[in-house]
């Protein structure tokens, strides 16, 4: 679904993606996944309308898009400007001479390499996990959980992952495409849609079965499958194949996350440490 949606636009229209088209595609993908959750649910009865936390999920998404990301852009641009003035050899290092499909593959591979280590760091350090816990505390997995990210985590993710590509001057249109792809991938990975894949596909693309393992209350499974491209989990020894693995519950084993939205925003800065 996500692959056909993004690739179809890229090839059929024959031009780079622009911000407005990217936004339209993202909204369209969300609506399509929401419909699929009703028509072919993975777990019957679980959907965004039956989850009391859905309003909070939407709230986190709004704060991220309209507050965290604008701030992150200013921080990123300032960091890139400072770094570029001191290490000019890095500026313009992106291989623009390569064919666009190859550039796009390189961007996707390297972006998710950074994302893998950042995500793993959020699980490795208590201070970082206090932000990431907001994403993990949910007991129901559906499409809206993809955007349930604390604004502090969004700031860290954005600055750490986007800055290197702006520094080497990766094409802006490709970065927009990548952002749109991340929406598609996140929606499907968190969706409650009955997805069926051959065993080998789980090594190529992130599936809902794989990512549900990551959201398990079982700490051993929760610290697996960090990357949106499973190849990095395979290489660095954190991949768990979903076949034969049953997730009985998702969320946090000890969950101190408050149910109220404002208190969730303040949680990482509170004194509660039982995670």
C-alpha cells in the first residue's frame, strides 16, 4: 500500500514531489489505512474510535507538527550553518552525479541507519526513554500511534537525523519524499490491519507484525526491531522475526504515564522514575 502509493506518484507523474503534494499524499494515506483498519482489522474491535487515548494521540501529532518541527528546523539550520562554516569539506558532499533512484536508495538507507542508532539510544538511556515512553505506553496499537511522539523526542530525532543531510546538501525534493515515505511507513507499521507477508519479506520492510513485537510489554521483545529498514537490525543483532512469536500485551510493564494530555507533555520533566 505505502510502496504503491509513493512509487506510483514518483513514476507516473514524472516529477519530484513537492510539499503540498506530499501533505496531500500523507493525509490520503492516513484515510486509506483508517478505512482498512475497519474493513480488515488485525485485532477485531481495536480502532482509533474505541481508544480513549486517540484524542491525546492527535494532540501529540499537532504539537509535533506545529511546534516541535518548526523549532527543530530553526535549531537544525543554525547547527548546519555553524558546522558548515567550520568544516567546509562536508558541504555539498552529496553524490548528485548518481541517478536519482540510486540517490533515493542511498538517502533511505543512510537516514534509517541514523534512525536505528537514535531509536536504540532512546531505549538505552533512562533520560531519553522518559520521552520515548509516551510512544510505548499505549495498550492498543492502531494508526494514530505512529504520531504519538513527545515533542522532546521529535526535536531530538529531527535535529539528529536531518542535520547531516542538510550539511551535505542532499536534494530538498528527496528529503520531502523521504518525509512522506516515513508517514506511510509509520502508519502501516502501527496499523491494526491484517497484513499477510511471506516469511522473507520481514527482512526487507518493516511490517506491523515486526513492530508489534517492539511494542510488547516483554522487555526482551521491546528492545528489538528498532529500524524502519530491518537490514540494520539484522546487521547489528537486534532483529527478531515475528513468525512463532506471540504478543499477549503491548505497552509498558510498569506504566506511570498519566492519562491526561498536558500531564503527558510534562511527564519527562517530572520526578517519576518508575519505568
